[in-house]
C-alpha cells in the first residue's frame, strides 16, 4: 500500500487526506495541535460535498507535528499557510521529514520554496499550485466547495537567480501526481512552476487583499464600477512587477481574473476569513512579496505596498508586508 504524509489540518490538508485515504493510500496527518490529531485519529476525516452533504468518512493515522514518534520515510505534502512557517515549526517539520524524502508544498505566494530549501537541505522540495476550493468545517470535517486542478513540479527558487530550481526528480513528482489522480484529483506535472506560481500570485494579489479590505465575497468585487476600477489598477501594477520578474504577459489574464471571481462568487477568501477572525494573514507572502520584488527590480508598486501595510494592521500581523 502506498503511503503519504500530510502536514497541516486545514481545508486543503483535510481535503487531500480524505480523498487520498478513500482511494486506498495510507495517510498520516500531522497537525500543529495534539487536540486535532487526537480527533482525527478517533473520528477520521469527513469530506462533504459543496452542498454540505457527507460524501465520505475515512480513517487516517494522525499525530501532532511535535510527536516524538519517528516519521516513516514517505512522500510529504505540506498544506499550511506561509504564516505557519516559523522557526519552531520548521524545526519540527525537519524532525518529521526524514532526510532523502520529498516534500511538495501547497502554499500561496512565493518565498516558501527558498525558505524550505534552506531549512531542509537534504530533502527534495517540489511546488504545487491548486485551484481546488475547500472550507474546513471543524477539526475533522472539510467541505469540497469547488473542483479545480493541481499542477506540481520542481520548486523554483525566486531568490537564487533566473531559472534556479530545488533538487528533485521528475519520477518522484510523477509518483505524487499519480496518487493524487488515483484519489480523484486532476493532477499533472509542470516543468514551469515559476510561471504557474506567479500567475496564481497575480490573482491572489488582487482578490485576497481587496475582499479582506472591503469584507465581501469574491463575486462582489466585480459588481460595481468602482470596485472593478480598483481591481484593474491593482492588477495592472502587479502584472507590471511580475512581468519584470519573468512572468510572460497574456492578454487573457484580466478576463481570467474576472472569470475566477464569477466562478468563486460565494467564496470568502482565506485572507478575508483571517481578518474577520483577527488572525495573521498571508499578506507578507502575497502583496508583500510583490512589493519586495518591485523594490529589487526598481519598479513602482504603491498599491501593493499600501495594501500590505493595511491588511497587516487589520489582520493583527506582527510585521507589515
């Protein structure tokens, strides 16, 4: 039986765990709290449909990230927000991922692949970008709110110069993709994860901070001329920065962004949820990352700089973006 380890018990982590376990993969979920690990070990993972109906309930192994029991040498999926990647978390992550194993990171923004490569030098780091939509209901239950796809491949290192990649092998990434496809996801390999990560960053840099600031679901951004004008200004600025950083311009990008808002009209972005809950947000890894890239490249990014500071203040972040 194939085995996989999932770090993180949030919406994406539980969705991955539930569907992989249901497909016959042996899944071990490592959570940041012992309470959630105990609940998962006792009750398993419940995956609901978009309408809130229970589709499946499956058993998984579960332990906390700090549990002293040794991790099995298997592929690992990292499904946490970048705000989780504190020095203490990274120390525990290193203890839970044996040297020589692979780690595929499902994280928004950029910067995490460089950080993980520095802190886990003897592991092979891959990046994943997904458009799957999910909502965590409680410690053991997740609602699958929208189908999407998963692209994964060797992790780009944005701080290490053009075309720098973390160590990795295509066959290893293909093995992870095969397990995800077996679980019912649409997963495929990409040999240009930098492009895919920057494209997702472009969308996140527009939707996430504006929904958080205006406190509206995604679809509400396109409902008034004033909001669309604000979206377009932020989009144009962000695209200019990312284009200078290597993203290929595509005339469909603006329409793709509007379509994404329509397809996820009822969704509340994770950044909006964090602001409403008074939690730290991923603003530093999204608009903050765009602003830092702009500074390195000598490009102006006043909208991203301002939003990074505003959302950091709203979300109770210790640091500005």
